C-alpha cells in the first residue's frame, strides 16, 4: 500500500468515526430529552395517585431523571 493510500485511508476512517460519534450522541441526547419529558408525566401521575407518599412531584421527577441520567452516561461513554 502506498503512503498516499494509507494516509487517505486514515483520514477517511477518522471522518467516518467523527460522523458516527456525532450521530450516536445526537441520538442519545434525543432519547434522554424524551425520557425526561416522560418522567415528568409519570411523576405527576405517581404524585396524584399517592404512590410516593411524602414526596412531591418534583422530588419524584428528580429521582426518575437521575436514574435516566445514569443510563445515559453508560450509553454515551461506550
């Protein structure tokens, strides 16, 4: 393999990796945002039902979002 071909191959691979990383991060950011939105609705329903006695809707929502954030960090760090 010539040095030009090796250089072109390396540049091409780095561009592909950068694009793949961008798409992956955008996808997980979208999923995380949708999860936080769903968590708010779930927290409101749980607070109304009395499932979490002694906790406000905001406390429940915070707990659900913390769990979602842990999962988000696991997926993005891969």
